[in-house]
C-alpha cells in the first residue's frame, strides 16, 4: 500500500504544484484543501494511466481522501494480481518504476 500511496501522492502533488511530502493519506479532496473538481478529474485520469486500470465514475464519487484512492487502486491491482498469481513481485510492481 505504501508504494501505491507514494505514487498517487506524487501524481497529485504534480497536478497541484506542491511537494510530495505535503500530500497526506487523510487529505480530503475538497476546495478546503485547494483541490477543485478539475484537479480530481486530472488526478483520476493520471492514476488510470500510471497504474493501467479503469476507475469507474460511480467509484470516483465515493473517494473522500487521497488515501481512499490509493486503497481503491491497491485493491484493483490485487484483483489483477489474483488473475495472474504466477507473476513475481517485480512484475507486480512494474508501474512504480514507470
């Protein structure tokens, strides 16, 4: 989960023009944290590209924090891993290095 969060924090920091260290798992995806709907949309699109997954609109509305997105991505990656249980740890973590 740590690597997934680290990569999602990196993506969001890039979109918001912040340092990666400023992004926390409990950071809410709200204007209070200067995160507008357009930022969330860009964030979701970039996560889909980076992790090579699809995040459905009905799921996006359930995300309240950065950690929620990281957990969702981790669960999607685990599902895909279950479909190919023969892969090595390096093969499962390829996205981290991309």
